[in-house]
């Protein structure tokens, strides 16, 4: 099975704002029409109660896509001296993105999992059509037509 690794440049190229607005409109329309399965998020609270991980699965029938949005919060990651900008500033290049694997990007999304899934599906589809991005073999078994060998 192959997975797409898409960097900021590729996502920006394949999902410009005008298209992103349309992708969100379609995803939210599918939600309103009942074509989305989106159970309540599950929160895993670690011992001590100050560290959490949220899992937000969703399925969008109109896209035949499934995904999980994962958000983790650990107090040690919140020292404000390390905050260099907001996510929009990183996306527009006004603030630096990570420069090493040791750095942490924290993003608080107020959106819902289907928005992320719809955007990822859009980028994935366009990257596949145009043969763009970095594709990596991740192994695994083929369980249906939605998964490619």
C-alpha cells in the first residue's frame, strides 16, 4: 500500500483557497445530508490528568474516505518562549516552520474531522492524478477497493 507524503508547498499548490472553500462546502453539505459518520471524539487522559490525546474518526460516504484526526496535548510542550507564530503565519511563510525533527508543531484546530479528511482527500486525488508528491510503501494488507496495492 502506498501513502502520500505532502509537504506545505505541495498542499498549497493542490489546495488553493478558492478550491479549499469549495471542498469545505461540499464536506459540510455531505454532513448536513447525513452522508458522514462522525462519532464523538474519544479522549485518552494519561495518568495525572494533565496530558491528553483526542481521537476523532470520520467517514465521508460521498468520498469513500475514512480518517482519524489525532490531537495530543502535553504541558511540557506549551512553554510560550518557543512559540514563533500562528499556523496561518507558518502556512504563508511569515513564520518559520519546523527546521528539524526534534521541533514540535502545535496546532489547535477548531474544525471537525471531516474538514481535515475532505482536504486530505482532495490533495491526495490531485497528487495522484498529476503524479506529484512523495509516495512511500507502508506495507499492510489489501482489504478492499479503497486500498491500493
